């Protein structure tokens, strides 16, 4: 899941020319550390200009240098969020959270140097050697299904994890109080998957705390390696204490015998925690419950001696890693309690520890509140959906909210250095350190921020908790560089970087991504919530700068056309060069990439953006901006212009345009393998025959008038079972296309070449619902197709969820089975809005 430089040919039309003057938030130069450097950078630039003129240096070289500097300068517009918006003072309810989506269970603070907690587990004695240590969500580790049954995004969650014969339930609840984010408690319960199991396994849980700087942890040890508590202090949390309570039988307070081991070390780096624990599980211990036979297990070194294998003093500077292992027979429950010191000062009475029966009551109270709020928000029961469908909706929402992460770090950026047809080679540079609060597409495979995914994520989250959406959009807009560019994939921090192939680490400033964040912005405008409007007023300069960059940088070869920069070159191993920036990866485009291409989907995204920004400017009273954006919106909204550039009479649909031939195949050419062969007719400028999602974009984004002569043909191809319609949703590529289900290379299976994707199907449902409620010749047909498509799509996702326990990245158009990565609780969670008929 994918998660160029502009060179116009021809003079822009009046509307486009006016839009060229559309507000561009002014740039500010910042140094590589992200601090203001107006005077220093400006003075340096002026000095370099003078020196260049004096020495006769090339203007092209100077422009390239200037671009490279701006690529890693943060934008000057005021931030969309208040200062210190992530701090416990400003947002105490959001300071702690399950913001480590790539681990099965863990929490951290929203801070550049967070305090982190996490859980690992291992079933002892099932295989020779070191037991399988579970920690991070992986595609192929055999764990699953797993996911959040409930998660409210803020204070409470309950997750179920199946690991072979074991069933784990992880729960947390927060209690506000004090000035540092309040208290929270965990409960981890492990039971046999099947009832009546005679041979109960021995399981080790590993609870750990990690600091990332000079914070202090002071463990207090009790008998036989059991920690009484861990006290600590940080500047953001003040004084605090962790207490791991004695294990009990599930559902009651009867203590169970556990064996304890502890390990204390310098922080080896977050990506190395699992390996460090594995390497220390090298000593045999005996688990000796009273009256039972002893059993051997592998445990951590049993002392609290500081273990720092690095140079003297290094450990304290890089943080601490403290882990408690508790080993016992299933079934059992263990509780971990975090208590904030400031929640216990200044009050009239002491707070009771959030544990035992008090914790049980808090968890059940939050679960009931979740159910009531869920029905009030989405009304699935009221609409007649059955309990299984309601559970699917709750799981979809909870999985998306439980996948929200907080990241901090520096991304790698490759500046756009193409000037007048020549491209200067440069190395990637580090972007300034930035935070990002975002949902992620998949905890196991894509546990990081993706720009075009996030707009779809926030369509769901916004209905549930508008504050979370404002936080997320505000953080994404905080990533703007001086030109208004946002990297489409955000790899921030060591944990995120460790899980990304090297070829995807670098983000190129010439490459765009669909501006889907404008979808929740449009919903904010429709809702009229004063808090949303106040946020949009602060965010407007950044939204405007981002849109202006997209409009200018991706301009196409003729006025009002647009072209995705960043297509792959026409390599001999590729059937059709990919267009990763479009988000549709291997969707077929012109067979031979060129600057003459006109991309239909991109034009539609820009048209949508101009409409949303114009509406926003009008609502905010930004009359100058509205006057500048209005002509562009009108020009892009004119169907005559869309027809002229993208209607293909010979195909009967809208289409891309470029240097293209259908006579392209992959054929075996030993010893090279599959190689691209181009036959006749030779490529020439024409409309691209690739009927699929791209063809539908004027309809998907509701850019057509209900009386448009093009709306009928759109519905024809959408409903044609030989083309896009399947019993499981709309195919991404027509079954009649020569690219349908075709590999793009020997090692690259089809992705957007026939499979059913929820995000585009959701857009289709919204468009059908829209045209089904507007008077016009196609009203009745659109309404009927909406009902049929909704039933097909929701029914298949529900069946696959019941069969596998997962939401999937995509679904087969042949038999409906889930495909790609799982769990995919990103935009597949839109199934909830489809069930609610909320578009």
C-alpha cells in the first residue's frame, strides 16, 4: 500500500490564472533542528546570492540550493493546535494512551521523550529451546485473531488475543486527577482457549517500563524477586508509582502462586527490547506451588543489580529498562497499577487504589457507557442490524481507535532538485523533529502514519470523538514544509523506522498524495460544531498552503490538467510503471510515462479541494481567499472542461490520457525471468483504456450534476457484472481489462487490479446515496444500486470477520475472502459508516 515538480505547458485559463494567486501561506526558514532561523537563513541566502553573482555561479545551482533548504524548513503559518497541545496541562485526558499500535499491549505518554510501558508473554515448555516470546504484532507469528472489542480512544479498552491454546484479555482504564494525566490500571487475563483442558500450560508474563532519557526509576524489591513497586519521577509526570499486584484466579480475588524474576538494564533502544529479553532468558528456574510438583521454566536473571554492558555511565544517559517476569499456571489475572503523585496531593481524602473489585466496576461501567454511546452515535440497533453486525461495528471502531499512535522523530526527505529539465543528484536530508498523533492502517504491517489513509480514518473517528480528529489533523498540518508539502508516509522514531524497508524511508518533496484530510474537513463544515469551526479558523492558513502546493506542483501539461509526479520509470521488468503517490499503486496508467499525462483522479481531488477550501473561506469570512479560490473551483467544476480533458468517446467513460498502448505483456525470458514486451500498435498519445476506480472519480467525489449526461454511463459501468460489479463490492479494475489480476512483475502480485477495497466502495456508496436523494433522471436507479452495493459489501465483510476474526486490507472479487495484511483496521473500518448509512 502506498501509502513532481511542476512544468506547465500553455497559458492557464482565467480561472486557473486567478487561482495561481490563491493564498500560499508564507514560508519561514528554519534550521535543521526545527527552530526559527529567519534572520540567519535569510542572511545566509542573501550572502550566497551576492557571492554567486560575484563569482558568476549558475542561477540553476542557486535555485537548487534554495529548494533543498526550503524542503526541510517548517512552514511559518501559526500552528493549528494550541501551544503544548499534547501536554498533560492542556490535554490531560489524552496524555496517556495505547499509543504504541505495533505492540500487542502497551501504553506511553504523548511526549518526545515518553515513559513507555508494555507487555510480553511466553508459553513455557511447549517447544525445545527458548519459548516464543510475543511482543510486537507480526503478520506471520501465528497469533490471532486479535483486536479490541471495546476502545473509546481516550480512557478505556478491552482486547482479546488468541495465541494457540491460550486466550488473553488485556484491559485498561484511566482515572483523571492531578496535573499529570491521572492514574490508570491494567488487567491481563489468560485462560485456556478450550474449556475442560486438563493439561494447563505454564505461562510467563513480562511487564516492563522504559524511560527514554534522564528519568529516574527506583524499584523496591520484595521476597523471591517480586517487586513491591517501582517509584519514579519525570519532569512531565512528577512523582509516580507502578505496582504489580499478586496474580489471582480470573473473576475473583483469590491469590495464585507465581514465580518472579526481574531484570534492570539501560535502555538498549526500543526496537531491541524483544531481542534483549530473549537473550537474557538463559537460566532455568523452578516453579514450585505449594503441594504441586515443580516445573522448570526459563527466566530472567533474578536480581535487581543494574545490568549495563555498555561504556561506563552510558546506561543512565540513554534511559532505563526495568522488567518483571511472573510465571504461573493458567488461568489467572494480573493487575498493574499506575498512580500519579499529583492525583494524591491537595485532596480531602486519599484515593483508593484502582484495583480488584474497584477496577472490575470501573471496567464494566466503561464498557456499558461505550455500548450506549455507540448506539446513540451510529444507531445500528435502531436500523435493524443484528447483534453480529453490531459487534462488527464496535470492533471496527475500537480497532481503529486502538490503532492511534503518537510518534516523534525526524523523517528522511529528498528535495525536488529538477530545474528546467535537468535533475541534480542530492542525498536525503533529515526533516526537523516533529510529533505526529495519528491512526495507522495496520498494527502488524503498517504501524505508522499514511497521509491519504488518514483522511478516511478520520471520517470514522470524527463521528465518535471530534476532538481526536482535530488533534490528528492538527498534527498532520504541523508537518508542512515551507512550500506546503506533507510527506505521504511518516516514519518517525526508532520503533517506526525499524519496521520499514529502506526503500520506503525517504519521502520525496515532488511527490503528492490524495488530499483526503479535506473529507473530514468538509464534514466539519457540514456539522457546524463551534469547536470544529474554531479549529478550522486556526488551521485555514495551513490547509490553504497545502492545497496551493498540490495545485501548483502537480500541474499538468495543459491548463486545468494535473499529473502525479513520481511514477516509476518504464523498467523492462514492469508490466505498467506504478504511480505510488496516487495511493492506487499499480492501477494501470499510460504504458509509457511522460510529461504529457493527464491523471483523472488527481484532477478530481484538486476539484474537490478547491470546493472545500472555497466553502471554508466563505464560512470563515476570508473574503479575499474566497475570491481567489472561487474561479478555480468554478473552472474545475465545469463539466465542459472535464469532458474536454478526460472524456474518452471511444471508451464511453472518463479516463487518463498519455503515451499508451495496450500491447504490453510480461513474458518469460530466461534467464532474466518475466520481462516486459511491447508489441503493436506502438504507444501514442491517447486515452488510457483501464476501466476501474479511476474512471469513476468524477462520480465518486460527486462532481457531476444529477442531470449530467455522463452520470448514466457511470452507473452503467458500475453496475455491469462483466466490468466493476461483483457480489462482494466494486472491483478496483474491470474484469474485462487485460490488466485484470495481472502481476506487475515477477515478484509483485496484483494489488489494485481487481480486488475490492473498502475506501473506494465507501465513496461509491456515498455518491449513490447522494444522487439517490437528488431529483434527476437517475435518482431511482442510484438509490437502488446503493441498497444492493451496501448489502453486498457489508455482508461480505461481516462473513469474513466472523470466519477469521479480522478486518482485511482488501477482499477478493471472486469469492470474497480477505486478502492482503490483517488486521487492517484502517479504512476498512468504514464498514461501520456503511452500516450506519452515514456518508
